[in-house]
C-alpha cells in the first residue's frame, strides 16, 4: 500500500514538473503574446506525451489514477473562487457559475478574481494531471496489446 501511495505522489509530482517546465519556457518566451488556448492544449498534451513515453515499457504504476488528484485540485480551487469577494471591477454582478467559468475556463477574458491567475493555479495544473493519467493509461494499453 505504501508503494502505491508513493507511486501516486511521484506521478503527481512528475505531471506538475512537466507543467512547471511548460510554464517556465512560456514565461521566458513572453506570455502576453501566447493565447491561453495554446497554453491549455500544451498543459494537457505534453504531460500526456511524457506519461505515454514513460509507461510504454509496461511498467505498472499508480499513474493512471492521478486524474483523481487533478479533479480534486480543480474542485478545491473552485470552492476557493466561490469564496472570493466581488466588487467593482472584480466580477461585480457574477453568479456562482459565472465566477467559476470566468476565473478558470474562459480563454479570452477573466473575472479579475485571483488577480487573473485562475487558469495558472487551477485549470492548467489539473489538466496536466488528467493528461498525464490518460497518457499513462494509453502507454500501458499499448504495451499489453503486444
């Protein structure tokens, strides 16, 4: 059991390291010029590819289950966003759904809550974990079909 827990945590950290690497490279490039949808795709696809390459050898780990950590992370950030105060210039008349969608999922404008970092803190790390889990699952399936 301890080995599975360790594997689960290690793969979460690997997926977040891939996300951090993406974020650092894009920060050097100049993030103002990069569309949010491109970062969203990179945050999903690159961890997926890394996990696929790691698990194509058939090494069984807890990696296919880390999507749960991604969903839990996203839900925790959603609860945090719902608790944020609104006011002039800060999603003044937003409903609960508007607060969440504008802060975490809208690619063109934000709610100005979390100082515009909703996708950076909430959406993209969760997508990295979910993408990593899918890539690990695909890699293991490919190995088992041989």
